[in-house]
């Protein structure tokens, strides 16, 4: 759905909506990769190992697994200090 919404926002010239949908689209690509990885473990009857924490950027939803989040969000550019760890 995000590619269609992104194109509609571009067509209508609504830059903030375009930015929001672009962030969502990029974050969902990362989420899809994580879901596929987790499913591989589930299919083997195992839990996916997580080293560190799951870090979420509250601006765009970028998800990162590790000891520390990136210095800057690769999707929206938010600083490390904004990430929330779980």
C-alpha cells in the first residue's frame, strides 16, 4: 500500500505525506526481512537469537538489532539518542 500512497502524495504535491510514506516504506522493507528471518527459526522450532536489544526509531519505525543503535537512523536521519531499546 505504501508505494501507491507515496505516488499519490507526490502527485498531489504533499511533501510531508510523501516523506512519511517514504519512511514507512523503507522501515517496512526492514521489517519484512526480520519477519522472514524469524520465520526461518520458527520453522525449525527455534527462537530467533537476539544479541543486544531491538532498537526502534520513533520517527520512522526503523528497526535495528544489536548492542547500540546506529549513530543516525539510515531511513530518516534521527540521532541515536532518539532510538528506544526493548
